[in-house]
C-alpha cells in the first residue's frame, strides 16, 4: 500500500470512529432522559399512594365526625381501595409487559 492509500484509509477509519462516538453520545443522552423519566414516574407513584392513604383516612375521619354509620364509611373506603388496587394491578401489568431495553449492538468487526 502506498502512503497515500494508508493515509486515506486512516482518515476513513477516523471518520467512522467519530460517527460511532457521536451515536454513542446520543444513545447515552437518550438513556439518561429515560432514567430521569423513570425516576420521576416512580416518585409520582409513591406520592400518589401516600396521597391516597391520606385521602381515605381524612374522608373516614370526616364522615365519622359527622355521625355517619361506621359500616357505611368502611364500605366506601373499601370500594375506593378496590378501585386503587385495580389501577395498581394495571400499572404492574404494564411494567411486567415491558421487555426492557434492547441489547446493545455488537461492536463492528475490526
């Protein structure tokens, strides 16, 4: 191979490496965005569960203070809890159905 051919090949390989590095940067950025979204979702779900428990306790206390029938109060609380459980089951099913991230592509042959 001539010096010019070697230099041309090295330049081509350099461009290919720069393209690969650029793509990896984009993929890492996308991964970081997905991780941040997942963390935000997890926080929102935890917050919602806490708010739901507080809401139910508050409603039960207000109804009891108003002289409502304790059995009726419990029936309403049980109904709300059942509806929340359905939502939790749907969310769990969505997570279970998620296949997760695709495997990393094999590195190019040298």
